[in-house]
C-alpha cells in the first residue's frame, strides 16, 4: 500500500513537471527605456504570442532585486557595470551586449538654446530646484554628475539638487512641474506627456549612454525569442522613434 502511494505521488510530480510553463516572461529595464519598451512589449506579444511582463526602475535597484532572487529572465541596464556585476556573481550568462545608445538631456521651463544659456539659467535665481537622477544607482545620474563637475557646477549648485531614484522619477517631477529643470534621457522629449513641457537641451559634451542587454540564468522557453527580438530591425525602429541610436552610430 505504501509503495502504491509512493508511485502515485511520483506520477503526480512527473505530470506536474511536464506541464508547460505558463508564467510570464519577465524583462527588467532601466527606467529611461520604459516608454519605448512598453511599445516593444506589445509588438513582441503580437509577433510571438508570448506574454511579457516589464518592470522599469533604476539599473542599480534592479540589480539588487536580481541579486536577491527577483524572477527576471532578461535585464537591460543603462550601463555596463551592473550587468558585469551580475555576471561576475553568477546571476547571468555572459556577455552583456550593447542594445542601443541613449543621450543625456536637460529640460527647463524657460527658453534656452544652447549649453551656455543652460548653464546661465541653472546658476540664476530663477532656477531654484534641479532634478538629477541619483548617481549612486542611476547611470544617467553618473553622466549628469560628470557633466556638472566638468562645468564646475556640481558643488556650486548642490543646494538646488533634488535627487530621483531614476530618470523615471525625474520625469515625474518634470511633469508635475515641481522643479525648474531636470537631467533626464533624450527619450523623455519624445513622449507625448513631456515634449511640450519646456525647452530641451541635448548635452553634446556628454558621451552616449550605452544600454546593455543581459540574459539572466533563470530559464523560460521564451527567453531566446525575446533576446532575438530586442536586436531585431522592428525593435531597433521602435527605439529609434524615441531618440536612441544603434551602437555603431
């Protein structure tokens, strides 16, 4: 009787293991990519029939979640150091690959035509608060800090800074008009919510911000299809709509 029970339990376990994986495919993306990836999500699901669940946050915050066991299958970071950390600590399959390049941009509530006018405005009494992505966890924050330090503005303007966890938080502050200026990704100026809020200045001195894709070790039958789709012509066209460029451009 005990043997029959054990055999029955084994059969149940075997049947359960043979069931198709119906859990969603999970993509973690840096906050600056959330708007274009939301459009990409719909295109991917229509083309493949695979349900895709997208989570956007600061790259550093997502890295911490993945390290702590968050069930993501693919990760797109706004710099290389976070995916490299995951590879080195056994959470991912090497190597991270550049997907697209972003660009640091500043939005202001007044007309500024170039970097010289932007600097004058940031220093003025009219500009009381400046949103900046947190450079501790947000790659766009690192680029913003480097630009501000290059222009000898980091210490001078520190009292005006309002730090957001990611460019997504900066965009929220810009949309609420709770700050007079904000450092964010160039993709923000291509969104319907933000494009008409103020003047946009692309910082030519600032280097491109490469977005690195990484395939994580957690398995899912649709993971390879998502990886291939991210680098497809259709996906690249969606990214281009929001101001991203291909790595060789």
